[in-house]
C-alpha cells in the first residue's frame, strides 16, 4: 500500500482491528535475525513502532530486556496488556525520533513495517549511536500484492481504485507491481551511508486468503484508506466487497517480506 507521510496517527484509531488483522512474520525471518545476532537474557533490545505487537513475541521469548517505542497511545495500552506477563517488556509512548536513548547500550534495534515513518537520516543515525559495537539493526516489512491468481477480479478492483482512491487523493493512477529483490537490495544499501557494515538482505514469501468481508476489514487498517472521507470510503469498500463476491467470494494476497540486516562495527 502507498505510504503517505503525515498519516501515522491513523493506525491508532483502529488499534484493536489492526492487532487482529495485520499478519505476523515468518519463523525463517527470526531464525535469520538470531543467527546474525545472538540474543538472550543478557541482551538489551529496542523495537521501533510496535503497533499491535505482530513482531514482538519471538524476540521477547529470548528473555532479553525489550523496550518498545510506539507513537500511538491505544497501541501502547494494547501491547502493555498483551505482554503484561513479560517483566522484561516496557513501552515508551512517543515518536522514535523524539526519545533520548543512551549511546552504545543496545544489542539489537529492530523495526517491523514501521521504519518508513522515521526520517531516514534521523533514524539510521540514531540507531547507529544506540547500538553497541557489533550490535545489529534489523529492518523488515510485509508487502502484500493483490490476487494475481484472479486477474479479472484484480482488474475490477483497479477500476474502483481509479474511481475512488486516486480521484480522492488527486493522484495519477499508478500500477503497483510486486515488491522486488532489487527494491530489497536498494533498501539494504541505505545502511552503508550511515556507517553500518556486514549488510545482508533476504526475502520470504507466503499467501493469505480472505473472504470479502474480512478483506474489507483489513483495508480499514491501512493509513491511506482510513484517511479517505468516511462516506466515500464506505462506498468504495462496499464496491470492492461486491466485486470479490461476484468473482468467487475470496481474495488472495501474495506477501513478500523483506529483511535487511546491518551491523555497527
């Protein structure tokens, strides 16, 4: 989904729905992170943009001390409750760029589908300063691609996006392709500019299938969709739901998850 800067606040208005509908990440992704940087009960970790906690539990289970930073008050409350049994867990409610962290204190800083909201120069420089020598930064995100197994449905939905989404936002229609290996490699290289070394990236894949009603709920967790005026959004979503029901009643998303790893020398 497109990222429109300034819409960070929108997610917090649907925190419970976001936590329920947004997916987690694959076991292979965490395996690669923990092979890259060993994390245990002596480690100090920061998660940037915890959201609904989709990427938190596998890290918490290492026994590390985990501090999450989250801009949304509702998300912060939700995650405090969700992970209350973990005494090694805490949440700071603020933007990552506004929080003062000690230098050279952390073994791992990571961010799941959230670091694009942080200004690049501030984010990478801050993470670099926070990490111990040898510490790691892990940035990963999920990139869903609409049902390529049902091209007629996809074309129908494209028409609806033209009529509602692009028209509402005053944007030219833009064909969105699947997230590529080239995009992942370019994102990984960003870390070089800020002094990181041992840079790696990887891709992971899966599919998710939704009934029409479930898919509409999911769309209601995306910032650029939440920001559409309610009456237009309601009609837009209803038309998408009708289209899905006309062409089989289900829609499949093809997810590409990219992971970038970088180390402070």
